[in-house]
C-alpha cells in the first residue's frame, strides 16, 4: 500500500487497530528507502495511518511516499 498525506485522526479512524505493519519512508526519485546511518527507516506499528502522517509531516509529497506492509496479527503468539 502506498499512502500520501493523511491527517492522523482521520487515518486512525479509517484504519483503527489492525495487524502489525511495517511503514517505510521512500524517496520517489530513487525508489529507495530513506536511511539513517546506513539503516533503512522502518516503523513497526498497529496504527499505520498515524505513522504515515507523522513520517510525511513537513515533507514534499512529490519527493516522499510511505509504503505500508502488513506483517500479520499477533494472535498466534
């Protein structure tokens, strides 16, 4: 899933609690994940809409996008 700018409260209301997701910040120019000290930036969350909104806040949407990958539920743990 690719997300654009979403208001955190609106996103939380739409997505609610769900399976754990990995949210990555992607540079549209290269298609590569944003890296900090050589490590890709990944946020693990059950509220991906909020994570996306926070990652994209203040960033140029023509340069950045967020990708959400559902990892599965913790029901079997």
